[in-house]
């Protein structure tokens, strides 16, 4: 299985220059797409008859050790009917703003995947309805942990990290659904009900 | 040292409450009775976050059975618990959670730090992990191991029982709550940094590396 997926020529005819290079790595086809047309490409891959990449396996990002190389965002797609896989990538310039369009409107499952990439790499998904941190707490101020310029133990001293962690007020940053207390809403103290009704959230830095 | 403090205080203040008088036959017998009751009916509050929790479950189950030590009832409410057993690594995101649970537990209360991660951060010397829960809550017994065998945890529980045996209600500081202070920590910041220093055969020995 070292052959390029037949999807790639079909993509080239449909999108022309927007499809950049394509290669095969470990049997997987990887297609690089221009950032401005990646949303259209993904919609096409999902809806075009004969392609049917209807399952979004994962969204992730790659930062290489060489600082000159661009940061890549990858969408791993699978066609459940055809049992075929395809990896779509976008190369983002490290020195420009890291922005790609959200595919939340195409796959609802992209919600948490995009939040994770945002949390760990700082890639902003425009059009995502609720883009905030998912693994780190919302007031986390040290940056994006999976970036290469992020030190293993974080930027702050352990005492400062501990202080900030203890000061994080988890219940003021999560929605009722996330806390699974929607049914007990009326049992909550009045001030907490007010805060949650206003949708009070922390500040992202 | 506690004895001399107490004597000095009792003399200076001329108090005659039962906790201010020096240990005598009544207070030591009462201590013995109270401590005997406490140590044999500890109600653990399990705070299981990782693989240590599996060993904790094994400890609680029929083969090892911590009910033999009076820990018959697993208390899943901090309000009815005596011992907080932190079984597993503690990420910073859970730090305010375990702190709140500890604050919600009524006195008398003790805590056991089960496993390498809870005691020191273990192999997770990184940005996300608390380097030992003793930077978040006071700890009475550390159980080493990764994860500790049930025998190890039971040994830790017996050590805690020994510690409870030695307590005296004439020691007034014993039941003081160690709350998070105005600086946002219950220990001095330097102490937290010192406790969190890399150790052992860590590849990067300093925080700046």
C-alpha cells in the first residue's frame, strides 16, 4: 500500500491549485491543502459521491523541532463505507497568526478536538462556537504546553503554579451540562445560579 | 517539646480546663480510650485518580479487606470521612478539588498519600502535575510504590493507626485547620518550590533546563 490514494487526483481536478503536494507515508496518503480552501476541501471529501469520508477520526497539530518549518494542522478522515483513510494537512506560518476555519459545522465531533488543539497548540479555529481550553483549566496563563518553546515544567515556579491552581474556581468556569447538575439547578445557592445563568466564564490569556 | 509548651501555658494563664492541665491518669486514660476508638473505626474518603486506585480497590476488596482494620465503610462524602486517601497522581486542575474535599472533612481527620505520584509527582515531573500533594494538603503517611501493593497500603494504614495512638487532646495545635492563607498557599512559597524540586535520576535536574 504505497500508492497514492485515488482521491488525490480527484481533489486536484476539483480544486486545482488549492491542493498542494501529496505524499504517501507508511501507507497513508497525506494531502497538503491551502489554508483558505481547507474547509471547502473537507466538505467536498465528506459529501462528494464516491469519496464519502464521513468520519472525522482526529484533528491534531504538529510542530517540528526545526523552527523554520511551518506548524501543521492535520485532519484524519475515514470513509466508513469504503474503509479508506486520508490525511489532510494545512501548513501554517509560525510567524503569522495561527488560524484555520472550524469544521464544527461539518462534523459536530470536531468540537472537543478543535478545543484540544487550541488548548495545546494555540491554533485558533474561526467559526468554532465555544473555543476555550479543554484539558488545562480556563484561567491557565502559561501558554500552550505542546509548543516546542514551552518548557517541560512550565514557565512559572512551582509555588506560583500551585497558587494559581488553588485559586482556580472550577465551578465558575463550566456550564451546567458539563457539571451534570442541570437537574439540581434550583437547589444551588442563589449567587451561583446567577453566575451560571449569566454564563460567567474565566478570561483567556 | 509539646509537654513543656503546655506546662508553660498552663502556668502562665492559670487555666484549669481539662486540656490545659498536664497529662495525668484521667487524661491519658481518656486519650487511650478516644484514640483506641478512632484508630479502629477510620472511615476512608477515597480520592482515586490513577492506577493506585486499582490497588486501593484491591485493598478494600475481600482478599486483603481493610475492614479488618475498622475501615468497613468507604465514605464517598467528605462530611462523613476521617482519612483522605489520595490514590494516584494529582494534576493541577484537581488541586482545588482535593483542597475543597479536605476542607470539607470535619476534624479529626488524617490523610494518606498513596503511591509515588501523590507523594512526589513521581515520573510526572511536568507542567501539569502537582509535585506531591503535601503542597496542597497536610499529609500524615506517605506510602511509596508505583503503585504500592495492598500490603504496602495496609502497612501505611497501620502506621497511621500508630500515629493516632500517640495523639493527645491536650495538644491543642493538633486539630488546627491548616487553611490556604492570604498568599494562596498553606505552605510558604519557598517550601513549595523546595518540595517540588526535581530529584533522583531525572534527566533535567534543574527547573531551568
